[in-house]
C-alpha cells in the first residue's frame, strides 16, 4: 500500500467520532493527532506541522467555525475539512462555502471520508507549491511571531546556527524574546530531541551557581552527601541556555571558559575532567563590555561566547509586527479567560501601534491579557491602560507644536471618533461630565 505521510489533526468533542475517524485514517496510513477542544487543537497546531485539519462545528466553548477562521488566518496553507451533523440547520453552510473548504455530513462511510480527505489534501495547490519552504518556516519559528525586516534578521541567524553547535550570544532589552530565540535555535534544529536546559544565572545564588552548573563530588562542601551531576552533564548532546550570564562569578566564568575551549567540565571538589558535548547559548540585557572594564567579566570568555551574536530588536523597531502579536495574544487569552474569540477595535489597535513599548513583547502580552479580562467582546480604547490612551492624543510622529487649546480640541475630537460619537463614553474617558463636554463641543 502507498504510504501517506500527511499529518492530520482531528478535532471533535465527541470521543467516539474522534476515534472512529482516527481508525479510518490510520487504516489509510495517515498520521493523526486528536483534540477534543479548540484549545487543545491550537496547542497542537502551534507545535506540530499539520497537513490537514478535520473539525467538527458544534463544540462547547469556542466552536469549530472559529477554529476554521483561526486556521485560515494563521495557517493559510492548511486545508480544512469540516464534519458536521446538520450543515443547513447550523446555518454554517454559507460560511463553509465562502471559506472554500471541504465538508462532510454525518453520518459518513469510510469511503466518503477517504474521498473528502483526498480531495481536501489535493485541492490546495498553494500548499503543494510552498510545501518545501513555507510550511517549514511555520514549523520552524512556531511561536516566534513577526514578519518585519528586524525580526527576519533574527530568524536568519537561527537558520544558520540551528543545525550546528556554534556558541550563540543573544542580546536585547528585557521582554524582547531572548529566551524564545534560544528555544527556537534548539528546537528547530537537528538536535531538538536532545535536552534543552535553561538556567537563569541571576536567580541562583552566586555560591550555588557553580555546583549547579558543573556538578559536585561527595564531600565537596558541607551538605554534599553524594556526587551530583550539574546542568552541563544533564544537557549533554543538547543545548544549555545561560540567561543573565553577567551574573556568573569569576570562578564560574573560568569553568565556562574551559567548557567552551576544551569541551570538558570539572565538578566542584574534583580534579577529574569529563567530556561534554553541549551547545552554549548565552543571553544578557546588560552590557558585558562595561563589566569587562570594571574587571567583573573575563574578556577571553566574552570572545568565546560571542562567536555568533544575535540582537533581538526592541518592539518599537518592529511596530509592523504589533497586529500579528496582538492577534496571537487575543486568541490565547480569549480562549483562556472568556472561552471565546475577542477582537480589537481599530482605534485601540492604533493606540497599541503608537505606543513605545519600553517593556517590549512581555508588556504587550500583559496589556492584552488585562484588556481581554476587562472587555466584553471587543477590546476598545477604554479597556487599555492609561499610558496607552494618551498615544491617541499625542501621536509620536507628530512634529508640530500645537497650542493647548488646539491640543484639547484635537484630543476631544479623537476620543469622540474612537467612541463613535458616544458622548457618555467620551466624557468618561476624558473624566469630565457630559455637560462640560457638550459645552466644549460647542
Ligand atoms: N516574536 C515573538 N512572538 C510571540 N511571542 C513572543 C515573541 N517574542 C517574545 N514573545 C513572548 O514574550 C514574552 C517575553 O519573551 P522572553 O521571556 O523570551 O523575553 P526575554 O528577552 O528573555 O526577557 P528578559 O530579558 O526579561 O528575560 C514571552 O512570553 C514570549 O513567549
Ligand atoms: Mg529572559
């Protein structure tokens, strides 16, 4: 029999149907993943390379149609096959047709399923064309969202290092995604099945870091009752991520230098050398050159660590990625907190695009998380934290200086526009009463 290598994701809240479809597909030699909710399906989509989505429509919580929309938006190359009980009654038929996808009505025979699956997989010429390239990309940066030239530079470096063991040094402001980049380097490459160990050198007390990293022998210090492996031994054949490397003591730095130069470790309390085969990825958001000047960081180690350097750009330098990131977080927290999809009003998105994001992606994620909790169905200006509301009145790019009066006038007009001329809402945002607003409008 011909071997079908496609990965098919089946989503249905009914376990019996899930298993039935799975059995049929396995008999046809497809590889299958199962999810009993949209939430689970999303997790699989983000993690695995899926070639076809088969989903039920009516499911509790977030329903199948929303999953279809999500997949169309985020994974446009994945064909969709909808399995539905009563397409006309569900009123979903038009939606399905407009989405140009296959559907199958329950109950169906094995033959009907086979035909629909084959058709759905075939009828995606786009997918076939880009298969070698684009799908690979999707899989590769799974979570690392962005299409800006600034982030493209980062993904280019990931590509160049993921399949070798070059030491990588990641810099960037707090919250820009340094750890995510480190994980991508490891998990996208050919050593992905080996361990990835992340160590926050700033969070482990200085006197413990050395033995935690390199292990120790029995009796090395009070309390060392046994020989113990360190993170380096645990990460053997894989990668170790040394976050906040600037916090490592000089003694630890010396041992690190040895790992990088000789590919061997020496446990605390021992003289014996042990070979290790570990890729080192280090990160910092302080300037190591300053630490070198004051004698707190070894210059030789610095040069060993910085064989390949990646600078993760601050969010303000890649504002074109904001809508993509916002969508990702809206989906994530919409499903988590509200069990539904939350959208964002255009003015609110504009406010997010204008803001400077000193806390970068972590701050953006927090803002969206909070706004999803605050809002009803849609995130509006009112749901945003104060500092973001101001961006509407004071667009960064504005170079001209206005009088206070004009400024006030512009701001009021903007707020009115943002609230669709709802004076009650506008007055609330402006924190003045309706009457005062009315007078000002006049
Ligand atoms: N490109 C991206 N796409 C999607 N999510 C991202 C991206 N970059 C970062 N994130 C998310 O933003 C948050 C912060 O990222 P991360 O922890 O990697 O930042 P960091 O640079 O290590 O920050 P710090 O210096 O404070 O440790 C994480 O939740 C991460 O998943
Ligand atoms: Mg970090």
